[in-house]
C-alpha cells in the first residue's frame, strides 16, 4: 500500500512562550485514509491542526501538506481542503445559510446539491441568525459548509461535539460516503465509538508526542487479550506466568489479560486446569485509549 | 437556590473583567471634568471675562444646546457649560455598557448559560451588573468631589451637587440599559438602543434649553418644560453652583430604581439567551453582495460607517451654524481668542481662523470611527471567526486590508461628507462672501492624511500585539481628542502634542498649506500599514 502521502509531520515542535505544546510530534496520512486523531485534553491536537492550516508557525520539525509547506502555501492548499473547528464561532448577524455560502465561496465554491441535501438531513434551518443557533446547530453550520465543498482533504477537529445521536449518525454516513469517494479525512475526536466506526487508522498523542499509530486492527492485535475462566483446579499458578497481567481470582474463577506472544503458552496452561467456563475477548478500544490517556508513562510509551 | 444566588461571584468576575476599562474610564472622566477646572479658573480670572463668556453662552442657541441652561456669571457656570455635557455622556456610556456587558454580552459568550446551569440564580447577572454600575458611579462621584475640595475657586456645595448630578445621570443610564438589555437579542443591539436613548435625552434637553427664557440681565436661562422630559435635563436642572436643587437628583435616582425594576420584570419573561424581540429570520442564501473577503468586510463595517456618518454629517452642519452664529460672540470670548492665537496666523480673517480651529477639533472626536471599525480586527481573531476564514482560501493580507482599507476609504467618504454638509450649511446660513464654501470642504478633507496615520498606527499595533489593540486604540483616541481640545489652552512640551497625528494637520484656511507635511503624513501611513502587513503575515493567529 504505497498511496500518495497527503500529510506528513516529523518531529513537529510548537512552543508558546516557554511552553511546549508540541514536542516532536509525528503524523502521517495517505490519500483515501480516514485517520482518527486522538489524545487527552490539551495534548496538542488542535495545535497540530492549526499548524497544518498555516494559522500557527511551527517552532521546529518538518511538515508538508499535499507536498507543500502549509505555512508558505496556505492559500493554494486551502482550496483543496475543508476545515471544521471544534468550537464554531461565526458572524452573529449573518444567517446560517449566509455563513455556509460565504465560507464555501471563499474556499472556491460549493456543491449545490450536496448543500441542499446536507441541510435537509441535518434538519438545519438556514434562515436563522447565527447567534440564535444552539451549540449543536452552530456545529451543523460548519459541518454543512465543509462537507458541501468538493475537496480532497477534510480536517475535522471534534466535528460532532454537541450533536445529538441522530445527527451523529448522519455525520457518520457522510464520512463513509467521503471514504467511498476516495477522500482523505483527518478526524480529531473524543468519541471513541465514532473513531471505531469510521477510521482506518488512528494516531494517539499525549503531551505533544505521538504515542501510538497504526490501523485499528493492528493495534488491537498487539494488545492483550482478556480472559474470564472457571476451572476445576485452582488457577492460582497462572498469576506467575510471564505475559499475564491484572490477574484476579476468587475460588476457581479468574480474570486476567495475556500478551499476544504468550497466548499459546497460557492457553495450554489453562486447558490443563480443566475448563468449565471460558470467555475471552480482544481488548476493547476504550481500554486501549484509557491506557494511553492515563498518566502512567510505562503504559503509554509502549512501542508497537 | 435563590434567584440572586451567585451575585457575589459574578460581581467578582465582572470586576476582574473590567479591571482595566473601568478605572481608565473613571480616570478620564474625572481628569477631564476636574482637570479642566484650574485652567478655566485661570482663563476666566476677572468678573468681566466671566460675564462675557456667560452672556454669549446664554444668548446663543448653539451655546444652550452644548452648554446647558447657564445660571449666572460665576466660575461654576462656566465649568458646567464647558464640561458637564462631556461628563454626563461619558458616565452615561460607561454605566450603560457595564449593564449590557455583564448581562447580554455574558450570555452571548455562553458564560451566563454555563453559570446559570450551575450555581447562579436567574437575577444574579443583572444584579451583579447593577451593583457594579452603582460602585463605578459612586467612585466617580467621590473622586470628582474630592478633587474639587482642592479647588477653592469653586463653591464646595455646588461641586458636590455637580458630582452627584453626573453620577445620578450615570445611574439613570444604567437603568435604561437594564431595560434595553432585555429588549434586544444581541448585546451590540442593546448598546445601540441605550445610546439612541442617550441621543434622544440630549436632543430633547437641547430643545428645552434653546426654547428657554433669558433673564433680564442676560446671564441666566430658565429651561423650557421640555427639558423636564429628559433625564439629561434633570441632571442640568440640579443647577449646581446656583440653586443646588435636590428634587432632580431624586428623580434621577427614582428613574434608576424604576427602570431597573422593569429590567428584572422583563428578565423573568424571557429565556436566558433569547429575548423579547426575537431576531427576524435572515436570508437562506448569501446575496451577491456578501461574497468574498471584501463583501464580508463591507457587511461587518456598514452599520458602523452609517452610525458615524450621521455624526460627521451633523458635525458639518453644526460647524457651519456655529461659525456663523458665534462670529460676534467668539471674538469677544477669551478662551477662543486664546485658542485662535494658538493656531498661529496673524493675517488670516477671524472666520478663517475659526474654521481652521473647528474642523480638526471635530475630527479628533470623529476619529472614534476608526477605533470602532478597527477593533473588529481583534474581535474577529479572538472569537475564532478569523480562524474559520483563514482556513478557506483567504489570504491574510487580503483579509487585513479588507478592514484597514475599507476604514481608510470610509474615512475619506466621511470627511468628504462633513465637508459637503459644512459647505452647503455655511452657504445656506451665512450672508458673507468672505469665505468660499469650497474652503470648508477642503478644511474637512485636509484632515484625511492624519486620519490615515491614525488608522495605520492602530493596524500596526494590531499586527504586533493582537488583542492589545483595543486598550491601545481607545487610549490613543482619548489622548488625541484631549490634545485636540486642550492643546491651545495649556502650554505643553512639543512632544506631548506630537503624539497625536492630528496635531500635524496644517491650519487651513488660516495658514498656507504645506503640502510637504501632508505628503509626509501619507508616507508615514503607507509605511506603517505596509509594516503592519508584513508583521501580520508572520505571526500566529490565536484565540487566546
Ligand atoms: N495560543 C496559545 N498560547 C499559549 N498556549 C496555548 C495556545 N494554544 C494552545 N495552547 C496550549 O497548548 C496545549 C495544547 O492545546 P490544544 O488546544 O492543541 O489541545 P487539544 O489536544 O486540542 O485539546 P482538546 O482535546 O481539549 O481540544 C494546551 O495546554 C493549551 O493550553
Ligand atoms: Mg482541541
């Protein structure tokens, strides 16, 4: 899979005064990918996106967007991308429809049928003044403006914050459509279900550094598998086996996680105990994220 | 949870948010009112000088509009005539803005909703704002009175009533804003409504005083009953330094209480964040006018241009009328003779001198147009709207110039308009052929180069320091207006006056026009705005 690189950041650093918001961040995105961009609050997602948009000047590192420097070629690049900010603030006296048309016009034109379709599916009244929209409806204005543009790259910074579940579903439909059309999407989000449903790959950052990147399947494979077992013999000896973590048991029932490379040895040992009940599942994405978001460094710096 | 829960917390928040704006406003108000007093006492140091000032003010229609109903030949009368209107307006605006800022503006920022869901009661934001308005006016009254206790030339009781009348008017305007804040659904709208009310108060009172009766000795005016219809009229009718009446003070206080109560009542009839006057629906599609960066700038700047345009047009006419009306009385007036002497020329006719004096004076006040237009730059950036714009194919230079350039073009239009209305007005009211009306048109337009410097200076500060442009622009504006008004009276070192670009404008038509100065002003403006552009292209765009 050597599709064209749409976005590439290496060792990206951004300092505000003395504070390092980005501290050597790496990020890669290929054409046609939908990439989940995750990290705890304040980890530097929006800062990264603002550098990609040429709004902030990087302090160090390399970054290219569609092969160009996003700071020097902001205007040309922006004709090929659409952006949805997490906190949408537009002109209070303009109607939603005016905001959508204006932003579309400045980006180089809107797809009229898509505009109409989006308004209908998001059930957004375009005649209301922007200041009178609720939080979710403000978000929809920005979403319609961005998704109605026919561009190659969509940069979405927490695009669904404030949307109700019905509208979230509409949004997900649209992103799937974009994916089918071969568009590239960078999606920063705190909604894990959304990421799980939409993204081919994820990049997780913390404190301005990339701590994990890869396809969802790969990441899951590299993680520990969870077991709940009830056995005839006492399962106590499992606790001491290499690769077993978070071991807990009461009587003959135990739960624990196993590292992938020890899976064969552990399942053999379990079988030898005489299994009366067993369930096992791959790690939930949520557990994975929480581990990375958690402050303990050893879990977060695990190399994949 | 009570309706007032959290008032204290909100008040603390409000004090924090206003910790710069309010002290600066109060200092400006006190400095201009109390600060001008010693100068007046020095200029009008003989009974004859006082008499001549009071007689000319009492007998002139324009004098009555701007000086109020003058009350006898005292130094106090002159103080009221010179600074009371200014004090009332500044305290009125301050008080109204305190209310709208900490109620409607908070709501629009979403802060009120957030707080409302948590630990503050429904009445708390308005209550905090009202308490802040009381505090601000109270401090101003005390500071004013305290400074006058140091000036034995002015009657102490009169100074007390003068201070109270100004504070009382401030509170009345706070009451007005407590109502307008509930009526409009947008804080700028609430401000505009309150300012419109201030304008009406001024006009009604002005008419009342113009129609007032002149006393037999020609030194006092008894206002027509129309003045009693205007709270600003009440403030004047306290008649400080003369009758020192209590009743109008009570009226002002009563109005504050009643309007605030109405504000609370209305508050309970609307949802937080919505309002009684629901917004009219807008267009579903952008019109052809709203396209491109310049289309957006025009849309955002239009109402500001119109509002100030009204000021420029009226000023043009006013100057014409004043010049004509005052020809005689000015010549006998000490303060004007001094001001005229400061413009330097000895060969020019009196009319030429006064035209050369009035236009730059007006201009420094009207320069507020540029401030109002350009602080939008930082509004757009801090709100995040600029981020949304620059994420489209909008070039930074183009965006910056859509505002800076349209403000420059707007200024040319406004000064041209003031020149036209002035020339027409002068042609209509004067019988003399001594001054060619085209001279008035040029007297207005000649200020444009200085205005361009003012604009590009503000743009440069914005490019360098973003949001700091707001306090800077307002301070520079107040400074220029102050220098413009008082440079002739006080003798300051050169550099003090030279910090105002308007001070460089050649005195036209009384002096020969030095084109090199005008060219230098334009060159400075060009250089500063180009530097601003280069810097702005290099800096981070942030909402912090
Ligand atoms: N203009 C600025 N000046 C100073 N510090 C800033 C600025 N912009 C961002 N920061 C800081 O940089 C860090 C990263 O912020 P950023 O907004 O990128 O986080 P984020 O990952 O988007 O968080 P969230 O999930 O809350 O949106 C934060 O600590 C923030 O306070
Ligand atoms: Mg963010």
